[in-house]
């Protein structure tokens, strides 16, 4: 995989924590940042794609809607049963 250089700004405290972690696990700061960014992107890209897909579905005739009051009552009833 081809790599490229990128410059970022971060708080001094964050940089110090990164350095300590890199030393502790015997890895470079670049390696740790690459892993962290990859994990962040995996999580957040997935979320954004799912939200976009849900919004597209919401605009179709097949979408089913429940009003807020109904959903709220359902959860309040569930909580009441759990507390009883």
C-alpha cells in the first residue's frame, strides 16, 4: 500500500500521550495513528452509509412511520413493567 505524508495539529497533551503509548507498545506514532484513524473511519463511514440508506428508505412508499407519542408510551410502559 502506498503511503503519503500528512501534517496534523494536536494538543500537546495528546501528543505526549501518543508518544507514551508508542513507547509502551514499541510501535511508531505513525503506526498508532494509522490504526486509530482506520478504526475511526470504519466506524463512522459505516454509520454515515447506514444513515444515508435509512433516509433513502424513509422517502419510499414502503416506509412505515410511528408517531412520537406511540413510541414514548411503549418505552414508558416497558420501563414501568421493568420497575414493578
